[in-house]
C-alpha cells in the first residue's frame, strides 16, 4: 500500500491546545483556537473546528497534507476547515481606510495595510481576535466567537461539531448572529482537506456529485477527467501537480449539496450533505489531499441570525 510520506510538524515536545471527542464509532482530535499557542494562527480560515485526526475502526480521514509548517501560514491547517468571503474579499475590506479594520469571520478584525487589492492568502495583522468560548462533552464540542463593533460590523459566531449516537456520522452546525448595524453578506465553504488513509491522489480516488458537472474550464486532461457526475483521476499525482476547476450544473435546492469522496484501494468513503443550496463549486486536488469545495451564500440583516449545517457520513466501500 503506497502511503504519503510527510514529516509531521508535531515535533517532539510540541503541544498545541487540543480536545478529543468520541461516540465509540468515530474518534476525532481537534485543534483549538488560541491566539498565543494555537496550531493555526493565520488569517484565511476560521480558527474553529480544525480536525487533526478523525478515525473510524477501518479508516483515517484527515491529517497533515502540507510540507511546510508555520502557525501563521495561510494553509498550514488540517481537517474540514472553513472560510468566509464577501465578493472574493473580506467583509468590510473595501469600506475600510488604510490603517483601518476589516473582518474575517472566525478570525476577527484585521488591519488594512496600503496595498493594491485584497490578498486572500496573505496573513494580515490581527487587531482584535474577539472572545472565544469553547464548551465540550464526550461526543460534541462547541466554539463561540464574539466580535465587537468595527465600522458597523459585529457578530456572534457559533460552530458545534457533534458525533451522532452510535453512528459513523459527524454534523457541523453553524449559527451567525449579526450584532452590528450593517447587513452581513458573505459566502462560506468548507475546504475539507481530505487525507483518506494516507493514500496519494490517483486512479483510486474520485469525487462524486448529485448532478452532471459542467466545468467552467477544462480539467487538466492528462491528470483527470469529468465523467458525468464524477471527477476521476487518471494517474497518481506527483509533487507539484494539481487538478483544479470550477463547476456549474447544480440547481437551486439543497438536495444538490450531496458529495462523495472515495478511495478504492483502501475502501475509505465519506458523504457530505449540506442543508443550503450550492452557489459555487470548486474542486482542487494535489498528491496529498483532495478537496471538493461547495460554497453557500448567507445574508444576515442586523439583529438576525442565520443557521446552516453540514453532515459527514463515513463508510467502508467494501461494506456497501
């Protein structure tokens, strides 16, 4: 069995704030938000809900997929991590003057430097990381971030990760309460960063959707192909190779938010279902990870709250 070889960034003696939850069927180790000692302190992804490891009896679903680690690197992060974007920028970025503040939900208020345009992958200075509260039980954990008013934007953001009783299932519930004076309009997606059983991305790996895929640009023909509702890899990806495209074909109902990722060699499979319609769909894979990224759109008027959820069902293909 060919396994990925990535040197762990969890050096001997290095400890990051973490927590473990289990329902007896699924066990997950999570990395906790912490401005001083947290594993991830970048400004791209929401700090809550990072999963270093999620195991069933048969399979492992997440893990380290990158080579270089720095706590402030934009993608030195693991698990089903999420990002918020407003018109491909951060919330309030265009309104903020140079030296003023803009918002990245799940991170906090950031300082706007003098620059030509917003840099999505850049690590900005954090002015205010808000107040984080973490609560947990045996099979669930809940993160709440409260951020005060910056240029009319303020919010309370809650993410609860729970493992369903006696089932190979995880649910990520979200609530976003607008406590500011301005409406919050944002898109949100989960990057996923699957590392299924440490297998390299290749002919055994596929992503399947609930609708016929219509690529906005062709996928890399020597590496992968679209077969109706499936993205299939033709060859094992080598270091430096990637597959990327944006797709249409989804409808206006939440039933199209139904995605499966599978590795035939080991039999690991996962199904992701959302309760909101897809408004944008991206697929990206490299040798060490494969990532379906389905975006949803949220509009939260002042004083109101939006709720949404993703359900992950983990399975062994050999038992289907």
